[in-house]
């Protein structure tokens, strides 16, 4: 048998996140373009700063309904005709509303970009918002809510928001509204939200992909450049003070065989200089199956299928008043809820007292920096990150700066950041499970006052 010699790897090529070319259309729309040779599926990501904080209190959820309704017909096409034309382009269109605003994501073969961009511009310029379609979207949203409430992870997230933020803060309530507020949304409310907040002058469009042979200037001028509307003022960012006194909220689910746990507090946004070190530290704590929490609670103790730690941005502000959320999430068997939390707190105290090891730091940096070329291999990955940066008011070269800063982060710096992120005595713990079986063991841990609420 003749065996071919094993291939040997070549020298890795230097890589850095692509810095886009920036421009502005006559209607005020900011455009970031990133030419990615070989990426024949072009991604167009649009951010419109219409945050949830801008919603009327009585009609919360209107931002999400407005975002969904953009794909439900225009003044010249019914919802069915719009969907058929989009499909004929081979394109996908997704919309999403969150604290930072509305995001619209379009992916389409490069050869059909002009046609698909024209459809997107038509949806932005002349949406129909027909009453029957808005009523259908509202019914769909109302049907989704019971399913979300039945999902332990989703119910835990709701309970954490309620516990952390004051009642009058938008952050304390569901992002897509409550049954009461969503039921008040109608075509008139959607039209009012659209006219008040969806304006090109404040929006940013990101185009990434293989742009060879594409007259992008001409395409944008004929499509998104034709979207016009009077400018509107920015929705002010309202600073909010979270209550992170250590305590436990149990959402009672009698008979539950496992406990969903969510431990959290507020933290910085990406403008804070601590973000790179925090990212390394949080990854060491619970970023993957080899991280500390998973190694102890999953591999050594067998309490869980996985525990993860996260840091995310809720809404960003260059003025230093941005808001992030730090959390630890997972699920454990009901009968080991107390021991699992005890071991988790032991690890948090150990990180604060003894710090992370050099080996943990090295593994985290290798992954966070080394995986970047794979994360941004697609045009959509690049476009989404550039849109995130635009939404958060970050410079166009932020991702490159972040990667370099992560690579320079040492174990001592990462240890200090993660200890600051998850202080053992300043965490709100939400448990969704059988209160009768878990309340006493959790109370005995002494990690805060225990409150039981209905599931």
C-alpha cells in the first residue's frame, strides 16, 4: 500500500479585521463598505437608532412589530408579492428590535444586489402597514408570549431584569412587550413609531461582500439614497442604576426535575477600557467546555450539561453611561441545586482570591484571537460586527484594537477584571425550579435573601 505523505501546514498569514471605507449619501445615510473578495453572497446590514426606550409605555412591543411589518408589503406590493420578489432574488431579509435600535439584515447573491437593495429601500421608503397584516403580527406575538413564559431560560431572563432594574425603567420589562402592551399595538401605532424614528439621517448601512463588478455607488444612490425623510432628534440615553444587592429569586415550577439558573448584575459597555480584560477573564471563567465552571460543575461533579458566563452590551454610550449585563447561565438537576451553587460560589471566591492561571489565560487568548479569522469568514459576520460598532458609537477599527488588546492582556489583569465582574456578594441569582425542594438548601448557602415568586 502506498501512502501519500501527510501535508504540512504553511506559515500562518497575518490577519486583521477589515477596516471599512466610510461615506455618506446625500440623504444623510452613513455607509460602510467592506470588499471581501470571493464572498459572492453580499450582506447588507442596516442599523436605525430607534431604541426600545422610545416606545410609548402603553404600547411596548411596537418597535418589534414595526420591524417585522417592514417585510409585510409596501404601497405598491402586497405582503405576498413582496415575499415572492424577495425569493426571486434569492435573498433573505431579517429584522430585529432591541435596546439599541432596529436592525435589518439582507443577504443576497452579488449579481442580484441591485434588485434586492431596491426592495429594501421600498420597504423603508413606502411601507404599507396594512391593518390586516399588523393585526396578524400582533396575534402572532401574543401567541409567542406563553411559549416564552414556559421556557425556563426565558422566564429566568425576565425575572432577572425585573429584579435588577427599577420598575419605571424600560430595561425591567420584556423587550418585545407584555400581553397588555402588545394588544394595544395597531396600524396607527406602528405608523406613528415609523414616522417618528425611522430616518436615513441617523441610520447606518453596512455592505460587505465581493463587490467586484458591482457599481455600489450607483446601486446605493438608486435605492437607499432615494429614502428621504425629515431628520429627527436622538432618543436620549437615560442612565439607570441597577440594584445588585446579593439575593435569590426562585420562580416556582412545582415538579420540575431541573433548576434553570441565571446569575447576573450590570456591567460596563465596550467603551470602558476594562472590556478586553473582562472578555478574557469571563471566557476563562465560563466561556467554553474547558473553562473553570464547566470543568468543576460538569466534568468533576456531573451536576450539569454546561455552565456559561457572558458579558453583553444592552445599550452603549460614548459618554460613559453605557450599560452591559454580566451573567452566568445553565441548568442543574433539582436535587443538586444547593451543592452546585455552593461549588459555583467557591470558584468565584477562588478567582477573586487566587486569580486565574497563566494556562487559563493562554487558552482564552488563543481562542479569542485565533478564532477571529473564522468568525469573520463570511460577509454577514463582517457586516454584523461593523453594524454593532456603528450602533455603539465605536471607531471603525475597534475590532482590530480589541484583538490586539486581548492578545496583550495578562493573567493578573484578566483576574482583576473577572473578579470585579462577578463579586460573590453582589450577584442576583434567579432559579426557575421546584421551590419546595430547592428553597431550603439555597437559603442555607447564605448568598442572599430568598424570595419565591409564581412561575
